[in-house]
C-alpha cells in the first residue's frame, strides 16, 4: 500500500476520541510511509488528519471540488492539492490515487463515499481493500445493518467480507495490508495490482 484514501467528517464531532483517532491514523500513515489521500479540507477531522500526517513527515494529497475550495476550506499546506470540477470527479480521482480506503467517523458525505466505494468493489470496478475505523463504536449500527442485509439476502455473503472493521488504526492498517482479493471473481474494472 503506497496510499490510503480516508473518508471523514468536515466536523470534529462531539466525542474527542474522533479527533484523537484521526490524528493517530495520520501519524501512523506517515510513520508507515503510506501517503494520505483525502477530501482536501482544512476543517474538522479532515484537517486534523492531514495536519497530523504532515507534522509527522508524511505526504497528504487533497482532492476538492472547486466550489468548496472557493469557500476557503481547502487545506493550503498539502503535499499536493487537486481542484476538480465536481463531487463525482473528486471521488473518481481519490479512487485512482489510492491503494486502499478507510472511513473515519463522518456524516452523510462520508457515508456516501464509503458506500459508493464498497458498491464499486461489489461490482468489480476496483479490487482495493476497504476498512472502517470504528472509533468508540461509531459504526456499530452500520455494521449491524450490513450484517442484517447479508442475513436477509440483500448482500451476498462473500461481499460482506469486502469491508474490514477495526477499532484501532494500527490493527486496521495491518488487516488492509494483508487483504486478499477474492480469487474467483471476474472483475469489470481495470486490473489494479
């Protein structure tokens, strides 16, 4: 893994453990020599994550739509900042730049990015590992919903394994690095080794 795309909130949330987890993940990425790809914002968990990555000597690549950059929330101290024309282009560019994906706590935007990247994996558009950093049980209800959808036949059992869930950054990164791509699947996307 050379780069990990992290989806996370543009707010810090109410629980201080969310910020600590974002900062811890940023430091761990830098220490591990893994670059950060993220939404390019300077606020909330996005800003905390990028600042911690950079402060620890890592690289941080942001991808932000022009409209959001114009509102002065774009992080100006990044290794690289891509300003794109739309949210769709943002997600596609982040996916191209990353070798794996992690979701920290966040709101509708984070959930939408996470679920789209999982759907892309399910459809065979990419073969990259996906993880949830389940800080303070934030994603417990989502994991329960996904498990229920699998039990009820809406998510094939083998696709439930597309999302790795851990509560600590180091354990999650280790599992993503060891992720085995499903061998028997015919992929419709480009072969991404």
